[in-house]
C-alpha cells in the first residue's frame, strides 16, 4: 500500500499498511522497514508518527478495534443485553480474524481511542438499564474482551501456520496420536476437544460466561436464554 499522490503519511495509514503485511510475515516478522517499503518511504519517515514497534502495534490494535465497533449502537428495545454483548464480542472476533495474528496484535496494547470510550459508555448504560450496579457493569467488558482476544489467539494458533511439516492440531492427526487404551475418554472426545467448528465453540463459551455473570449478579435470565 503506497500513499496516493499528495497523501500525508499518518499513524492510521501506517497501521493499515502494517495490517496488510501480517498475512505475509505474521506479527513476529513485521518490521518498520517492511512497513516503510510497503508505503514507498524510508523507515525514518515512520518515526515521526510511530516511535517504535510497540507504538506500531498500538496503532494497529486501534485500527482493528475501531473497525470492529463501527456503527455499533445501543440495543433496541426488543434486544436483551446478553444478545447485544454477544454481537459485540462477535464483531471484535471477526475483526481480529481478518488478519493473521490479529489477536496477538490486540493483546496488551494501548487502544486509547474515542471509540473505546464510546463503547464502554454504551456497555455501562446498557447493563445499568438491565439492573446491574455500575460496579458490576464495569467488570463485564474486560471479561468479554479478554475472553475474545484469548480465544482468537488460540483459534489462530490452531491454523498451524508456524509448523512447516503440517498442522499438528488437525483432529484426524490427534486421533492417531492419542493412545485409546490408556486414555479412552480423551480418544473418544478428541474431535470435540479440538473441534473445527470455532463459531459454535466461541458462542458456547460466551453463553457460559454470560450465565456466570447472570448468576453472580442476581440477574434474571433473558427470555429464551
């Protein structure tokens, strides 16, 4: 990605170029030099906007988060808080999955963007309206954020891109290496333990977490939940 004629280089443009390089090199192989080359500039030009790789990753994470919550609004009257939070987590997961190592980019970064504060306010208001205390509501977003990032880190690792001899996480391979006589239950359930249906696994985990939040805060189950 090269800036158009007259386009002014900025952190957002640099982050976009860096994200586009992830499929080729992953986060470990990403360098300021590669990003500069993709933009058609010399590496020192980047340092006016991102001082080092740490700041580059922050800018990339900010771009991922902003894209995930673009257009997000408070739940409609007929939408319960649980389904709305599941949609929010699903949006973030989808954004992270667009790029190799997207979740590793997001983990531990400083987003510090207006969109983060807007989404946090929406969550707090939504949960307060649902009967949560403000202190209970404040715990919910970090739980969902950390679950989503952690899930996608594992999900992307299971693609096995770092293994030149083939993906070791394939259920058919695991079925061959588990000793069914010593570990009969594991051998029987290895397909479920390492399922390829990541969507169903993600949704199930979310529902377990939300059920726990409901139970520990005394919230009534949503209709149909």
